[in-house]
């Protein structure tokens, strides 16, 4: 069986932490979409790690980790990640396999990302600047360069892609710093050499054979459902399918192989970059969430926008992903709040709706809130649900009723140990 773990909000829900916690139950951990736009944080034994392209299953035993075909890889950033891990004693050769069909992010993809953003002006997406959009555009435009290409006439293929990109950049009036590009290319090609020290595989065959042999697989989503290219708050989204179906296309596994779908969310809500965020708070409550939760981007360091939990968006995500098990993160961030609010519906142009609408332009959506009492108790040292305060249990039951799915795990702090299983 293949289980899938997905972010249900706008990313940074805590996917990395939970994949690490769940890894002992699995034999294979796979990434299926996204790239170094992701920043997945893990904390254990007083150490903190941030992973971008490498799956979060690398720290628990000798589990095999796979970078699937749906992922986009930047060799330069990949090498930096590998070297950082090696420096802290984590050697991955032999237990990290890479799909030949994963697409490569070229240095010029990053420039195109910057050029696209500049061209959008005030309407910019606020991307991570990692070249994600242009790489997926090349993929669907049938112009991509893949990991498998490294094995044959690579330099020639690379040059053709680079020239095409340079001519696009020139058409956009974007001035390219040739010296900087040459430097980036040097690092990039060193990264390609680093990539080559890992096994390139036809991951769809590998993963399906593992399933056939009865092995348990966990798929690690990146970004979140509300950043999905089809169902997110378009155009303020990323360029891949972050939803459950993305695990099928991003690994070559049939839908009927999927077992559990873990849907992970924060007890409140955050977003980085531009785009609508109906429950966003601009007051001291939002600032308290940012301070308590250290809500600053793990990739770009940007302050994350903070607000109350949005059940209209969450219900939508649960539906699209077919979530079977919910996981609530960062409840400790609200530990001292007197009251907790939850958005149960939107008022859009005077009409109340519980369904996530086509367009949620900023300013036109009024969230309708239910208020609940806060628990005002430090929960960070709790080990079992028996210790949960009454008000916290009330919040959990309220969310379960609203979402129609049980909350099986509650996280009360960033450390691996601060994780409580329920039921
Ligand atoms: P991901 O992208 O979904 O893996 O999430 P990020 O790592 O970008 O962001 C989650 C942040 O919250 C990280 O800094 C984690 O260390 C931290 N974190 C995870 N779970 C908890 C929790 O329960 N409480 C607190 N306070 N922090 C948490
Ligand atoms: P993880 O996996 C939060 C956001 C960017 C921007 C939009 C498009 O750590 O949850 P992109 O660079 O993908 O073209 O940017 O998506 N974004 C994320 N926000 N967490 C992430 O990943 C994100 N990856 C992309 O901020 O708004
Ligand atoms: Mg993150």
C-alpha cells in the first residue's frame, strides 16, 4: 500500500516533521512533486535540519528514499543539501534514488522566474525564485531537460536549452549578467557531477515492484493543496499538482494503490507570497502567531502571513485530497490565547457560502467566524491525549465535526518527540 501525506493549507504545515515521525512504519519514502521551493524542517536531538529536494525519510534508519518523476531538481541546490547533510554525518549514497524522468532546473530557469515576476509588477506571485514555474512550463511545453538526459549528449542538450532561454530573456528585455551566469553554470555542472554519484532509476518500475513485494510506501507532499496548480488560489499558486492525485502522476502509481491519505494542517493558518488569504490578521493577534510560531519562511526567510484557521478552504482540501486521517500541527502556538476563532463560511459579495469559490479576490471575501474558548495551558510537554485540557478537546471535536475526519495526530512543538497519537 502507498500512503500519502499532504499539506492542506498554503504550505509549511509541518510535513517534514511528520514524515520523519512516521518513517519507522514505512520502507520507502518518496517525493512526487515540487522542488527546492520546499523547505521541510525537522528537529530531533537538539538539531534542526531543513530539507528542500531530499525526502524527509533519511534520518530514521536506512530507509530508501526516492525523488520521483514529478519533482524538479536543481543540481546546484541538491549538491549544497547533500554536502550539508554529509557535514552533519548523514551519508545518503545508496539509499537515495532519483527518477530519470525528473526535470532539471537550469540556471536560466531561475532568470526566467525573475523575469516573469518583474513583468507581472504589482501582480507578482511572490515566488521562491527557484525557477519552479519556468521548469514546469518547459516540461508541459515539451521542452524540458530531464535527469535521464545527463546520461547522453548532455552538454549539447544543455546548450540548446540555454540558448532558447537566453533568447526568451532578451525578448522580455531582461538583462543577463553574463559573468554571474557563468559562475552559476560552473556550480550547476559541479552539482550535476554530484547528482551522478546517486543511482538514476526508472522510478515507476522501482516503486511498483516495491508495492508488488508488499513494501509500505509513504509519499511526502510539498507545498499545500491551496497552492495546487488546478485547485489552489490560481494564479497565486505553484506550478505542480500538490493534491493527492499528484502522487499518482508524480510517481507512476495507480490510484487504487493509495491507502491512507494524511492531511496535515496548522491549528491556525499561514501563507508566504502574494494572493488571497481571507482569514489573514494584520493585528497583534497575527503578530503573536508569527512570534510564537516563528513564522518566517524556511527557504526565503520572508515573514509568513498569519491568520485564523479557514475551514472553508480546509473542507475543500479534505474533499479534493480524499483525506482519511487528519494531523493538527503547532497547536502550542495558540496555548496562551484567550479565545480561538475559526472561519466556518465566507460572505462573498453579500452571499454566504461554505464552498470554496472560484475566485477569492483579496478584500471581497468576508470570513464568518465561530469563537471558541482558548485552553490557556502550556501543552508543549504533554505526552498523551489524557493530559489535554477540556477546551483543547472541545477545539478538536469542533474541527472533526466541521471536517468530517478524525484528527489522529496532534503536534505540540517542533521536536520529533512532541507528537501525540490519538484514537
Ligand atoms: P513543511 O514545509 O510543511 O515541512 O513545514 P516547515 O518546516 O516549512 O514549517 C513548519 C515549521 O514549524 C518548522 O519550523 C517546524 O520546525 C515547526 N513546527 C512543526 N511542528 C510544530 C509544532 O507542533 N509546534 C511548533 N511550535 N512548531 C512546529
Ligand atoms: P513547503 O513544501 C509555502 C509559494 C511561494 C509563492 C508560490 C509560488 O515548504 O510547504 P514557486 O516558487 O513555487 O513558483 O512559488 O508558492 N510556495 C510555498 N509556500 N511553502 C512552500 O513549500 C512553498 N513553495 C512555494 O511563496 O507564493
Ligand atoms: Mg516549508
